[in-house]
C-alpha cells in the first residue's frame, strides 16, 4: 500500500486501524468495513458520547477501543487517522517502527474514488479557505457544472466520492493537517492563499507547516495558483513536482502581470487564461460583485476565479458566481448600524493573520479582541493597525498579551480590559465599545484568538456579539 498505488486496493481481510471517533473517523470506519476490511477504531476519549458512537459501530461488527488512542493494535496493516491527531503521537511512532502506512481521511477518499471520478480543485492557506472554496463552487455552478464544496467544509470527501451523486468537478478545502496525511493526492489545480504562523504546536515549526501546505501542489496537472503578494506561496510552487505543462498562476490586488489575475480600476481581470497574455486582459467581474468587497475577500475571489478559469470556465460565469455568493456567518458579517456606528462580526478571525486582514478593511475602528492566543504574539498586528484604532476592548484568557502589545505600540489608544468571563461578558464588551465609538466608526469583533476559553466555538462567540448588538439597537430605539 505504498503512496503511489492507485485506488483499487483489495480491502477484503485487510487489518485497518481507524484513529479517532468523529466527523472523519466514523464514515471512514463504515466505508472500510463495507469493503471487507477488518476495522478497529481507537479513540482517546471514553465519555458518554464516545460510548454511544462505539455502540453503533460495534453493532456493525467493527471493533472499538475507547480510552486507548496510543496503542497500535496487533496485525495492523494501515492506519487511517482523523486529521487533528498530532504526528508525534505514540500510535504513529509505533506505526512507523512497524512500517505501517498512515493515511488521513483525504488520502482515503482519494484512494476510494472511482475510475471516472471528478477532478479536484484544491484550496489551502492559513486564512480564507472556506470562503474561497464556496466562491469557487458558486462560480462552477454558474458555469452549469455539477459540483460541491467538500473537504474541510460542507459535504465530507468520503460522501462525495462514494455517494450516488455524480460530479463534474469538486471544490476541495484542505487543512494543513489533512495535507500532512495525504501523500498521494494529486489535484487538477490547487491554490495556496497565504501563509502565516498557525498550528505550530501541531506541526512543530513554520517550515514543517509550510511544507504540509505545499503538498497541495504536488502532481498538479493544469495550474498552481499562488498569492503574488505572499512570496512564501510562490516558493512552494517552485519546490513542487508537477506534471509537464502545469502553469504557475499568480493573483494580486494590484495590476496583474502576464500569467496573473488582478485588479485594474475596480475590475477583476485575467491575464493568465487569454490568447495573448503579454498584451491582453479579460474582464471577469467588478469589485462590487464581491460580497463583502474587503481587500482580503477580493484576494479570495481572484484565487477562486483562477482555479475556475484553469478548469475552462467562461468569464461571465466568474461574474455570475461571485454575485450569487453569500458569505458564511461570522466572517466580516455586518450585524447592524446603531447610532451611526457599524457593528461587524468577524468572530472567525481566530488568529492574528485573519485579524490583520479584517482590521485592514475598516477605519476608524473600535476593536474587540482576545481569547486563547495559541502561542501567538501580537506586536506586528498592533503595529499595523494602530493608526486605525479609536479604542480597544479586551476580553478572554490571554487578553494581557494584546494589552501589552498595545502599550508598546499604540499607547495613546484607550483600552478597556474586561475581566468578566461569564456568559454576559460579550454584552459588556459591546457596551464598552459603543461608549468608545463615534458616528462613522466601526465596532469590529476580530478576536485574533480562539474562542474556547469562553465559548463552545467561534460561531457561539459571534452569536453572542450579534445578540448584544441587537439588544443595544433595541435600547437605542
């Protein structure tokens, strides 16, 4: 079962260990069991939910070991892991010593796809993946193609490749975790949107993180799409081993050069997929066709357009697809205007890179920030945003790190430090932000931190913000 082997593995009687009960582990265990594999699921947790999931799998004849995710079962010939399990885990060390391959859910889906499977257009990057993939799917649909946004989003990849529905092409979101465990994936075209430090506790270093992101380019057939304003992404293209004839296609918020997509006088243009790219540019859409038209979202749209054009999509479908696209909740979402102040929910900005993009889209800003820092530092973020800040409201476990960066780089900006961590804390934060704001300002929730210190996830944090803003609007009458 080497990494270059095609998908026609004979699963009958193969001893496969599935690592992790969850959104990827359960469908993987079922799919392998249905193909005759002898499946054992191992899981770290042994809580009520895990026991219920285990009971369902055991009823099918699948073995489940709860509370023992580190031991490699005897006779294991392959490990299929949930993407979040760290590479240094004893289970994987034991697999390496026994020369047992480890695949992720993406690798398994790639191997299980049929001979007439739809090509994959893949997207990765530190920020913007979900938005770009959904934009891409919208453009492909506007072109009349049967498609789905899959992977780290929406439909699971296993469901997409094993289900009854047939597709012309798949828009695939891939995380660095998933790419780490996907050695034989070969996308038709792929994009790396940006690179910034994230998940370094998982990968061990920035170089390892970047290398896993760069795997998305391996074996690309048509185009490797990179961010011309983020040289690290172009470096990954240079290092990739691609098929003969595959092209490097850049996207930029400025005027594009040949083999690039960019912006000219408020128009998204293509100088890559035209007959004479030295002298010609094809209009694709207006900046106003992108919702919202913040700079980092224009970059997402250009990346999606590049992948679609690489697949042969006509220019008008790019425009129509972008116009039809509606962003997910909690991604630079306008909640309301109250007393002349705009309130924007970007709870999805869970790291400094995402918050930087969000802060760059507004001026002046009252910034609500804080949460779990995940090892991040905030000096560069604060330095870049300092001139835009009317005030800052800090909340959450690691707020002191941001407060200290503000003291160093923006000492004149008023800061409210909220010690509250109860369910009403967000309401307090919104009220403090309203007090600091003036008509024409934007109150921006872009925490630059994870949410789990106070909220179940970033969605719940965003909902709490929106509820607090609506409460404020009701009181303002």
